[in-house]
C-alpha cells in the first residue's frame, strides 16, 4: 500500500482491494484475525456440508418410505452426486478466474442441487488460502502496478504543458 492519501481522508491513493466474503480486506496483509477466519470458514463450510448430507439422507429415507422403486432412488442419488461434483469443479474454477455471467445463470439450478460440492470446495480451498484470494491478489497487484506506473511516470505538472507552436 502507498503512504500517499487522497484528500486527507486516510484512504490510500490508487486502487483499493476488493473485499472477500468472511474476510473483508484482511487477505491483503493476512492481518485482522485472518488465520482464525480461514479456520472458521473451513470448519463452518465442512459442518454445513455434513448437515446438508444429513438432510439428503432424510430425503433418501423419504423415498424409501414412499416406495418409489429402485430406479427412481438410484436416479436421485446419481443426480445429487453428479451435480455435487460439477458444483465442486465450478466453485473451484471460480476461485482462480472470474466465471462467465451467462454460463453462471444457465448453471444456477445445477449448482443449487449440487450445493454440497460448493461447500466442500469452499472448505478445501480455505485450508490453503481465503477462497478467491489468489484471483483477487493477482487483480489487485496488476491494478496497483498500473497505478504506480501511471503516477510515477509524470515528471512535470500537466497543467503547464508546453503547447506546440507551429503553423
């Protein structure tokens, strides 16, 4: 971060880091309880995934009680497994590159069904970094470098620019 501030507000000049869910901007300097937040997010998402599996187990038992037949039961189990695997992969990819909004909208139903996969991806990623930190860090550092190049490249006051004489 730069020591320069804009209009005395205490906000550093230039681009600001984008806050991450559950982490705010603590991912930049790994301060403000960052390790504890990472552990909390990992444990919380794992607990939510386990709770979701219990809910799915109750749904499975409901199908067994309703006696809908083996093919339907197998189809439901396979559907949740496939949707969870696809949701895991989609969430994992979204941590390293921005997802396409059109594709995101078309996959909304599949991702909702495979919510367990999304929770597990969040848990696994939290073990190494804040989910999405790598992507946000790359974007922030690139924006910071562009800002620094623009601001340090100026050697004179642009308002006193010499006008080209000629005609």
